[in-house]
């Protein structure tokens, strides 16, 4: 996410609680600003992250392509979003670490 938002790629740090970022870009000649709420994906933070789904227009779920268990957790996150949001936001699932594709599980 940081590479896309800030056009930089530094040391990867695990998100603890919430990391807020925003990006402005053009879509169909209109300026759009998107605010990203990067929540911790670990189970111990799950109760903290649920609240951020409620008013979301979109949800991006990211998994690690080198870790099969992270993909299996996507279904749990989808269930969380479905239970917290009405109407459902637009959802996107992204596999990250494509630079490590030789290690895909």
C-alpha cells in the first residue's frame, strides 16, 4: 500500500492498530481523494478493526501470496465486512508480495 500511496517502498513494518494514509488522483477527469485505513490483520486486533468497516465506501482485503493461511483468512474478513456493512461496500481482494512469486504457496 505504501508503495502505491507514497511512491516509496521502505522497510516493511507490521501494522499495529491503524495506519491512516490518503492519496489524490484523477478518475474520468475528476479529482478524487481516497483515505485508507490500514488495520492490523492479526486476530488479536480484530475487535479494534471492525469499527472501521461500518461507514466504508470500499474495502480492500490484502493477503500474502507466499502464505496460504493469509489467503484462507480472507473469507473471515469477508464475513466481518458483510456483518458490519449495510449496504455492502465495493470490495477488492489483492495478493501482495508479487516480487516473491517464486515462493507462492
